[in-house]
C-alpha cells in the first residue's frame, strides 16, 4: 500500500491541470484497490492543501457514493444480502439518521459503503440519498483532509520528534502476554 501511495502522489503531482480530475477519479477507483477513504482524503490534504483538497475529496466521495447507489440498485440480490449483514451487525430495528451516519463516517474502521447501505435504507428517493450522502460526507472530507494539510506543513524535525515521542507509548500499550509451551508448564518427571 505504501508503494501504491507514493505512486499515486507522484502521478497526481505531475498531472498539472488534470490533477484534480485524476484525484477525483482515484476516489471512484478506491474500492477496486481496497484503499480506505481516510488514506485518499489525507493524500488530498497533502497534495492540494486543506481547502482545495476538501473540495476535491467531497466531490470524489459523493460521486463514489452515487456510483455505489446505481451499482447496488442494479444488483438487488446483493443488496438484500448486504441488508441482512447490516441487520446482523447493527440490529434488525435500528436505523440511523443522516447526522449519526456523518459521525460514523469519521471512524476509520467502519466500512464506508456499509454506511451508504444505511443511507439507502432511510432515503425515499435517489435525490434524497444524494443529499444525505453529500451532507454525511462533509465532516469526513473536512477532518481528514485537514489532517493531511497539517501533516504537509510539518518540518521533518517535528515529524521525527513526534515519532520518537510515540515510541514509549507504543511500548507501554503493547499486548502483555506470555506464551508458555505445554511441555514447559507441565514438566514430566522421568
């Protein structure tokens, strides 16, 4: 993924006037490469800055949501299976509001399109889904693109200092397990 990320950044930086279009198209191709939305948004902040990156990310994420809507409506059996998975994970009678979905989109490990399924469920029409999708994508694009813009403004000395400060925290928060082999625990006397 690191190699793909550096390739993506080089490709967009050399794109010139077409770089925003290339960046938005990477949002559309993101599910094919199994890249998280957060990675693309942070890359937008690094490449274009906070304001332009947020705008491009918002357009790309919303177009990705619209494309997902048409694909999932084209495959009704898959849609029903995903609804069943959602019911198992979340519950049969729970339905989220658009603002709740906007907050859940900020959590990086919750699947982006599973939340789109929740939006499809609460939307009455395509227009309603598009509006809800746009509104729920704004916080995601703003927060993570701003983080990318903030990272790009740091000097290498500050980044190195932050990483060195995180090393003790990584050690303290490690998993504290001791593995003892069966033979060592139950020593058989001969």
